[in-house]
């Protein structure tokens, strides 16, 4: 269901926001961005999060509506909203607690579950706001299983390549 809706979203917003669309295979939720970590830190992260990593976890997520960060006045990130988030908030809290216990700073930003679709370079704000309103209550998909992974982001001239760290 989301694949068909993503194609429509790209069509509806293609002339309104410029930037590169996230390839479908790279769509994901981010619980925490760690930046560059040493091999020792990576090993600690994987051990600390082993209860969750690389396992199918049951969820009942709804992808509903579109939004932007940080605000409609200064849109930089275009995303799909994720609702029914109780399980995600639990995972977020657990992940951050465990990371804090192994020496990572506490996350200060509020956790807003979302899936980034595009980083915005330029936009027609009026048309962006108008079209986002059209999607306000539109259900774009459902997700019943998720996996928590440690992901390495490798930046290339063609864009980021994501690799699951085993």
C-alpha cells in the first residue's frame, strides 16, 4: 500500500519541493543517530541492544499524513508521520537508556517517529502547505513488523548507502 502512495506523493510534490527523494529501499525510522563510533563502542552498542537487534518485533503502526521539520516556515525535511507509536516510544526509551549506560550522551531532542522522504533544498511554501493539508488524514500504509538494526551510513556522490552492521 505504501509503495503506491509513495509514487503518488512523489508526483504530487515533485514540482513543489526540490531535493533528492529517499530510495524506497532506504526508508526507515531512526531511533538514535550516533555519528562516528569506534569498533569498541560499536561492540558495546550491539551487546547493549542485543535484546532488540535483528529480530522481528510486532507493532501496529499506521503511516498517516505528511509533515516537515523543523517547521512550515523553514521546511528542511519532508516526511510521513507514524501513528500508534506506543511500541516505538518504548523502544526509543530503552535504546537511549542502554546507550546512556555505556557512555553515550542522553538524547535531548523529542522523539517524533517519522520516515524521511526527502531533504528539502527549495520549495514553494504555499503549495507545500496546501498539498500537505490534502494528505492530513490520509492513511498511507500500515506496518506490523519492524526490525531494530545498527546501520552504517556510507556517504557517496550518488547519496547515502545504508548497511546493516552485523
